[in-house]
C-alpha cells in the first residue's frame, strides 16, 4: 500500500466524521496520538510504538483530507520523488 491508497482508505472511512468534528478537533486528536506515541517511545514498548505510529499516520491523513492536500504529492514536492 502506498500513501495515496492509505489516504483514500482514511477518506472513505472517516471523512464524514472528521468533517463533522472539524479541523481543530481533528488536529487535537492528532496531537493526542502524538503524545501517546511519545509515551510508547519513552517506554520502548515496540508493540505500542507500532500502534501509535499507525494512529499518528491515520490522523495525519485525516487532516490532509480535511484541508484537501494530497500528502503523497506534498511529500514528493518537498523531499523528491520516491
């Protein structure tokens, strides 16, 4: 799976809920997940790190969807082709 596919999956599954919640609240959930990732990293809990990385990625994709940014294209423009 690539970033475009992942973003599409998140859009199809969560866009309605995310747009109802709004950008600010969705961003707040993202920040909460980053905090949970930080806790997992501090504990060096590999399973939790994996889960929290996935959560952070999913919430980042949700934010990208709400602001209508193709994250794969934005990454490519910023960091080069992959």
